[in-house]
């Protein structure tokens, strides 16, 4: 089997992949926690999560995890106290909109 015949792995092996992950970690680390207060912050938070997700081509599960990791205060309490059944493919938006609507 030649190198070209080998299946592509999901592990990162190119220098630019490492740089992308560094940027991703930095962006997520610097993203403020979301507490569900202001509607403008809701939209901004969703946009930031989606922007960071696009950077690493994140799937919905990763976006959902990123979103939940950044919840705080009332938004976190709402999330923890509600059973979330998502039928849409956009976990981040559904999670944050639900947290903000209470």
C-alpha cells in the first residue's frame, strides 16, 4: 500500500492544522461566558460559537459542547434544569435561544 492508498485519518498532521487548533483554543478560551441576559449578547455569542466552529469545521456535537461549556448564571441553570430535545441540526442556536427565552 502506497502513501496515496492509505485512508485519510482524522488526526492532524500538517503544521497548519496545529495552527488552526491553537487559534481555536485561543478563541474559545477568550470567549466570554454567556449568562442569558441581553438579546444582543445572545446573537453575538451564537455568532462567535459558529465562527469558532467554522474554523475547525466542527460538527453539531462539538458546537453544542462549546456552547454548553460557556454557559453561566441563569443560562446555565436553565440548561441544567431542562431536558433539551433537539430536532434541528443547529444545537448551538437552539441551546442559546432556549436559555435566553426564559
